């Protein structure tokens, strides 16, 4: 792919040096020499523990504070989940605190939505207004007439708590746009959502996930170690030549939407050639007979025609995978095929893992480990005068109610079916920048009587709100404790205390929820402080608070493998369900049946999404440190196709879909299939208070159509076809 090539051996040598430098001394990973001890000198700063909030990983860090200012963020060497490292996004967390675009005080919209006219108001007035408007919505449209949406954050639970005591079932999460179909598929196969033990794996097939760019801890680091030190083989299937593909033993540019065909062909070979452990299958799984009959039709030859991967390679990979079992896996992470049958695609992943016998074993898929945190229960009031179901209820058969479906909810609001929703509170999520079909989200917002957004930055969602309340960064506030799973690395607890005083007039989400509850005669449900809440959480973990203060992390020693010895699985058969009985009872295909994806129309491309190491959805494009690496987004377009269209590298192109049009520069490359194009998310914001992202590049959300998975309501992000043309001067 390049005239400047580096061998895997050379890359791994370089990565070893990087691993050492990432922790400021000896590397956490094995196989490296310890650094020479240096004379101890007094540091010019205080050191305070925290946990990163720049993505969902929550990696441990140490803030270096001088004169009340965060000067530097370093990795916490005792934090095993991130292997004592901190990525570029983690380091850039310092800029989130001191971002000149940061929201500084409550603001009330004065012009039309999206016009950008704001009035600064005092906190008491802002909270009085928010409570009054929420009360008006509840009285006019009943409690379920108000929607609550929150992103991944340690204060998100308080938004859910407030919604419940307010009386609304309508709560949506960011995960309904990206993750729930994967969780549904593995949960319905194994009885819980697994964690991948890539560190001890001998063979990994990574289908669309991009772990050397879209970082997940500890998987990204553990996979590198497994390849470098343990000889693990990595096979990547991806329409793009990502950095993960570049470092793999094999890369196959699979045709988008054909992942299921590939997986069913693997199952065909493994079953037909009896490459599985018969005792494991008999004792631990349900439905091998039905599966064997089902996959007879899905031969490697069949899959080869669908996937554009040679049949002999598919058969060979199946045999190699089975030979490495049980220390082998189909990696269960996010992929580049998200369609209306996304849950069934991922069920195919889970089924092949079941055939490998890798559940609860080294190098396979692991169960969650005991962390020891207690819940803090409460009894929410019941409102007789209310709707009795969610607005997105009964539209798909297996939606997670605590996640909801933003896309189905949006459609229901626009149609006023089954009832009206006219209030919306949003915390730390940006549907205008993350949900497909941005114009439809604007239509939804324009139907609202009142929208309150709590965030640290003026996102596009905040830009179209009525009231914007400035929240604190994770380095400025008290957070509840959180339990984290780190595959075979650890199960641990983290907390956050302020490392610096909060800037401007920012307040934490918990305080805002508590103040609103007090104004609405719901204060009894928030009658505590965060330290008191944490005390309840840690009741069964003696000395945990002291250890958290000392080390920045608490580990609860627990069993890693064999957790399910003597236990039944949380499925109807009480086994790993290759054939899903619950699906059968509900009229859902109990085994994944392959349907070819819609063909790319003539003179069009399939628009695919993905991440890199500097990008977290829509929240990083305006971070000035990360923007230096990604100053804009570009459209990856295959060299041969670009030549046919007369498009030169760096030239501005117009990209059009059924729902929108955007312009950006073309990146002409051989690193993508001819039938697909790709761009990063988060750019071309409508908010002018995102000065690095506004008017810069293209918004992918303006282009994506809003299809969703028919089982869970998860957004289907790869069903959009676009045309690409040169911009006429």
C-alpha cells in the first residue's frame, strides 16, 4: 500500500519503545528492560488521581497541578485496565478544561432555534425556568411527555434517576446509536456480554473493529502484546486498509454487509469437518443439530462469491481458527457492517465463538468479574395519570429499555404516535452530531416546547436548545464510584475527586438534578451528597476508599477463568444457545439467515464510518490538541474510481445522499474498496461556538440515512449510498 514499508518486526520494536515512554519509565508490558533509576528530585507540582473521561474507557491518570492549574496529565502506572498508559485523547483532556470555547455560564435562547442569539442569565433564574417548563410539560402532556437523553458518564445515572422520579419512561442513551445490537447478540447467545481475552489468544479474527486506532483498553494494548510476544495471528476483515489491517497477518477487504456469510461459512467448515470439541459442544451448548443443518448451504464457495474473499482462504482460516481453539476468537467488538439485520450478523459472530469452545477460558471470551460495588436503591413514585409504555415501545421486539432507541423515539415524536413529547433534557450527548439524518433531528427539536442541554461545550444539540447549562469537566467535580471490567487484566473500582477548582460558573450534573428535584418537590430522592453516595457504594469493600486515595484504583481480587464452573447460563436452555429458543418463541429467526446486502447503485458508493485514535464521536474535533492531528476530515475514495470521475487528491468534492449534501476534500487512496467511501465524524458543526469544527470539512450525520436494526432499534450506519462529484468552480 505504500512505497515506504516497515516490517512487523520493526514496528513491534518501535512500539515497545513507545510503551516504555508512555509510562515515563519502565514499560508495564513484559519483555522490556527496566529503565535506569534516576536521582529523585522534588516535583514542582502536586499529583492527584483521576480517571479519564475523553471516551468510555475511563483510564487511570495522574493530574499534575501547579498553582491551581493542571499542567500535565500522566498515566497511572497502577491502573492495569489501560496497562499504565494514556492515549492522545487522554492527554488532550487538559484542553477540555481550558478550552476557550467552553461554556461558562447559563444561557437562554433569544432568537430562533439555531440562530445563535443567547442571553446570559443567573443560575437561580435558569433552574427556576427549567423546573417551571418541565412542570408545564408534565401537566399538559403527562410525565412521559418529557424525554431524557444522556451520554456515557458517571453522572448519567442521576439523569435516569431524575427521569424516573419525574415519571417518564422515555430515556435514550448514546449506545442505541452504536452498540446495543452487539450486546443483544452476545447476551442472547451466552447469557451475558463477554470481554475478549486477546492477551492470551492464539488466533483473532477482527471483523471491522479497528483496535489499533479505535482504542479499547486493555484490548488494544493486549492485542499488540499477544502478537509481538506470544505469536498470536490476527486476521482482519475490513473494507478499509486501517492501521489494524496494516499490522495484521492477513487483511481481506471484505465486501460491506457480507460479514454474516463469512461467519456462517466458518461454521460450515468447522461442523462439516468436525473441528470442534464434541464433549464441549454436548455439555455446554444447545442447538448443534439445527445449526449443522442450517449451515450446509453456506459453503466457502458461497461465501467467496458474496464476500469477495477466495474460498480456499475462508476454508483455511476456519481450520486455523479451530486448531487454535479454545484460545481463539471472533473478536466481539464493533464492526463496519451495521445493517437492519445487525443483531443477526453479530449472532453469527457469537455462534462461531460458541463452536470454538472459548467461553470462560484463557484466550477466549470471558464473563464479568465481581467488582463489589453496591447499588443505591430508591423507590420512585408511581403516577396513575401517565402513559403506560415508552414512546418507542413495541416497535422492535428486543430493545433494551434502559438504552431505548433514539431513531425510533425521534420518529415517534415527529408523528406524535403513540403520544406527544414536548420536553427534552440532554446531558453530555450530542444527537445532532451523532445520530443519522441531522435534518430530521432539527425537525424533532423544532417540535419541542422546551429543551434543556447540560454540557461543557456548545454542541450542535445545545445550539438548537432553549436553555444551556454549563457542566464541569471530569477534573473539576466529585463523581460516584464506577466498577470497570478489564478482561483478564482486572476488575476494578475508580472514583473522581476534583483535581482543580471548577472554572467559571460550571456545575456538575448531579447538583443540577438535585436543584431541579428540590424545585419540583422531588428533593427526597436526591437527599444526599456524592461522598455519602460513594460511602453506600463501598459498604462491602473494606478500606476501598483509603486504597482509592492511595493508588487511584481499587482491585477486588476475583476469579478470572472458570467463573461458570458449576453454574448455569442465563438462557432458556441454561446453555450457550447456538439455536436461540427465545427468538423462536418470539417469531425471530433462531439462527442467522443471510440476506445479501442491497447492491451499490450504478455511479454511487456505500458510505462507511469508522474511528481513529484521535476521535470520539462528535466531541474531539474542536479540541485544539487533537485538531493538530486531524485538522479536518477528508473523503477516502479509491484511486481507480477517482480517476474515472476526474477527481484529484485534495480536490473539493460534493457528496450527496437521499437526506443531505456536504463538501470536503478528497483523499485519493488505494486503502479502500472501489465500492465504498469513508469520512471521520464530528466536523462541520452548525454551532459557531465550536470554532475549529464549524464550517470545517463535512458532517457525516447530514448524509447518513436513518435505518435501524429490526431486532433492537440500533442505528444502521452502513446503509447509505452517496454520489461523489467534483465541485464546479
